[in-house]
C-alpha cells in the first residue's frame, strides 16, 4: 500500500505563512507601541494641554526637567533619586532572597510545594492594593501598627509617608511581596542544573552551603543576569506602589506625591504632569527621559556582561 504523498511548500510559500503568523504581533507593535512612541517624541517638543493646539517649544521641556533650580527640575531629580534607590534595593532583595528561598525549597517534597505556593501568592495581588494594605501599618496617624508599637515604647507617632527620605524606604519594604516571582524563576534554574554535579559534590563531602556557593550560583549566572535585568526594568517603572501609599497618607502635597516628594517616582511624576496638570508635552519629555535612562542602564549591563565574561552572548 503506497503512502500518501505530502505536498511540501516551497521556500516562498513557507515565508508567506511565517509572515501570516507574526502579522498580528507586527500590527499590534506598530499601532500600540511604535506609533505612540513617535507621537510622544513629537509632543515632547511641544506645549499641549490636550484641548488646544500644540505649541512648539523646542527643547524647553527637557531643559526645565534637567534644571534643578526650577520646580519641575527639582521634582524630577527627587523622583529620579527615589526611583534609582527603589530599583537598586528591590533588585538586590529579589536577587538575594529569591535565590536563597529557591535553593531552600528546591528539593521535591509536599512541604516545598506548599511553601512555593504560599510565597508566590502575594504576587497575585496587584501592587496598588497591596500598598493600600500596607498603609494600615505605616499610616501617619496614631492608630497605624508601627506607631502603636512606638507608643507602647513611649515614643511619639512618626509620619512615615510624609517625611522626606522615609517614604521611599516604605516603598522598598513593600517590595518584599514580590520575591515570589523571582523565586519561581530561580527554582526553575536550580532544577535545570545536572543532578550528577550535586551528587559528585556530596560524595566529596561538600556542605550544603558550599554546594550553593560553588555550584549553584556559578551554574545559574545566565538566570541571575536575566533576573537582575528584569528587576531593574521593573524598578524603573514603579508606579502602583507609590500611588497606593500616597492615597493612604502622602497626598498632602500639591502633586500628591508626599511632602517634599517623599513618594515621587519617575512614572508617578509623568502621570501627574500628564493627567492631573494636563501638560502632555511635559509628560512626554519625562517618558523619553525614562526610556533613555533605562536604555543606558540596560546597555551598561550588556557591556558589563560581555566584558566580564559572566555570560557568553551569541
């Protein structure tokens, strides 16, 4: 019995089929990413309130943002400092705690499965809701948990969210809820390491800590680098945590970002300028500065990885 002949598509036909499959993504990228980026770049050189015609102002929006002596520039640098501080510490927290927890519960067992589920559950909660929940702990009134503990020790209540330089640390503390995402990535990396390497180390009498330091971490360098880059990108875009905390106790300033911009972040500042002050040209300039800054950080990490040889990029 002769088998049926399968008609093979020529190269041109296969290429057309490939373009057909990726066409939805291309259309979405063009109309939802590329075109808005071009429009925002155009608007960054204009003064526009969304109701009247745009007025060309050249580089004035960028000049005001980068001038620390004017109000807009001072707010931008405050938001930049908070964002960089949040990004750095959250990346370290997710890296250290995420990797440590992943190593501790990577061995297959019913307990490890339950712990992975419990640790990951907070990631299912949206950031702004979690920040509002944290407000009951760090609120400025005397009934918040931290202030009640201070009162029990004979100390006066502290305005955690209003005080300059403290709001960002409350934001950093709330980032602990997100270690579950990093943990899942690291658990996958730990399980991907050849078990024979662990067994050889155990035969040689290596302790669990030495196996973690000498085997797990070096073998997971690509995963660690990926998680660091994703953590930095996520940190530069922080918005929901700041908004949630500001809605609890930091809305006392004119911009709603805390007294002396204690809860200011770059994206939060962009939101305020665009959708509260209706200065869309100014907001577009902030967005492009965020894009350029994130690109510089990403490029620096890329060249660092290539130069140190931590990870060979094809």
